[in-house]
């Protein structure tokens, strides 16, 4: 029976202690309690009670906190000015011996007469915090503010003592923050508006198709690519023509052959990128961010280079093609005849169409315009001629245009393996 009674007493005490020390915030009632040991005062016990009208300030302190030490003379001066109307208690979890030595040896607190509570655990549990200084304001038995030390000044104390009272921004410490966990995952759950700029580069995300887009959302510019081919991401970032790219890697099939081992190809080639920037961020800087992401975190590196390469030169025979009489430009594919119709285009523009493709194509033939013709023309060619130089050569004959194999010094974008990438 004695054992049972003792156990009930212990459990009851633990329950009362738990209720008395549960975390409190602004608006919560504070339990009356006697606090000890107290140093630097004529008394050894401090009474935290609900005395009508009196303002209590708990200044959480540590001798390793420079800002805490710097605030002590200011707090002491305010205590002297307001007298009995205000009671400031310095609260430390450090031992009495540590605080006693600090008070005797630190010249900055030589004249400070504020009381110090040492060996504290109860108030630290009641008002949990991460950053110091940490100030808790209590009046009429309730927490009226939780602030940094900078909020404690003459005008704020005067307002807090008045009948109107005071409302201050609450100091909120991220108690669950973990330095070993990436900021993005923690802060996005707290307040996504904190992010001024974001970028993200990932491998393929299963269960999503491929898409890209641009958005303006709440003053932010967003660009994104979902499951996009790596070569096409480089093409978008450096804006090279689809066939003005060389893939100089040990195994080009790793990036070009999507049919032999499609799952492996997807793992090596499909990436997601997202960049979020201020709305007025120039597009050039947006592209620079994409470039940096690709160069630092993808398996490829790229650079512009001048190379002598095989190509096809477009030249005119005789008087060349007839000038177009059309009033406006047009470009369309005729599905019935499977032909491409180009109306009132310059030969430079038509050559760009020949060189173009829906995505980066390192092996596609490069066509160079050397006709010198600057007037618009009309040309209709088979759709397949866009990717077949022999068929294109034949299709251009009626327009007095000739396609000849040659070599030229060309500016191309060269992709090589990123030696720092972990394959």
C-alpha cells in the first residue's frame, strides 16, 4: 500500500510539473512560481507572480552569447529608470559557479545590478527558443510579448505599462530546424515566400510526361522543363541550331539511341529543370542559371568552338530561283502531298529551316547558304527532303539551286563528357 501511495504521489507530481512547464506563447497565462537560485541580488529567491500592472521581462542569457552580454547594460539602465514598475530577470541554464565568475571577471557588467537566475531548466522549457537574446514580456499574469532584445526600449516599455498595452511581432525560432537537412525541404514547408530565387535539376520523374513552359506567378518568373532530353536542354540554353552540335563522347549511342535499351536511355537522357526568379530578372540571366545547372550537374559539358567540318553548300545556277510575288510569308506542311510549302522566304531563312529539327540532332547534315540571293522566293519540297541531302538536292533542281558537298569553317557547339559527373 505504501508503495502504491508513493507511486501515486510521484505520478501526480510529474503531472503537475508537466502542466506547469508546458510551452507557452503570447496570450497564455503564466503560473506563479518561486525561482532560485538568484545571484547578483540581495535575495536568493525570485517571485514571478501576477502582481497587477507590473511588467516582468525574462531575459534569456548565455555567457557565450556576445549579443546577450552587450544588452545587459541597456537592460540595467531601463530597470533603474522604471524602478518598481518593471522587473527584469536574467535567466541562464548555466551553473551558479559559471555566472558568478562571469559577473566578477567581465568588465562590461561591472555595474550591472540585474538579478540572475542560474541552473534553469523550467523557464527554458516553458519558453523554448533557439536564438539568443530571447525576451519574454509578462504582465498581469499573461505573456504579452516574445521578442528580441532590440524591442526592449523606453518607448515600448512605457507602452506596455499603459492601459492600452502593446503589440509586437512575435520572435519565432525554428526549433525543429536541422542543419543537416537541405534548406529547401525545410523552408518550403514553413514559408514559400522566403525564396527569392530557386532552381532545381533532377533526373527523370516516373509517371510524368514531357512538357515545358513559362509562367508569371505572384511577381515571380518560372521556367520549367519536365522529363526533357538533355541535348534539347543544352540547345535551349545555348540557342544553337539543331545540327550545329557535335557530340564528342566515348559512346554517342548513350544519348542518341533511344530504341535498343529505352529504359536505360531515359535514365541517362531525361531531366527536369525548374528555375524561379524575380519577375524583372532578364531572360539572359535565366538562361545563365540553366547553363550553370547543366554544366555543373549533368553528364555533359558544352562550349562554342570553330571547326572545319563537312557540310553542303547551297549555290545558285544561272539566274537562280524566281523572285516571289506573294504579299506575305507563309510556311505550312501539306499532308496530302507530304510536302513543305515555303512562300516568300529568303534563302537564308529557308536554309535555317533545312538545318532545323524538332530537337538537337548532332548527325544531321549542315547546309550553308552561299547563293548571295537576298530576295524572297517560293519553294515546295518533299517533307522527307528536310533530313535527306540527296532528296533535297533533287528537289532544288527546278529552282536553279544546287547542293554540293564541301568543307567549311563553322561555329558549332561541342559537347564532351563532364569529368566530375558521377555516372
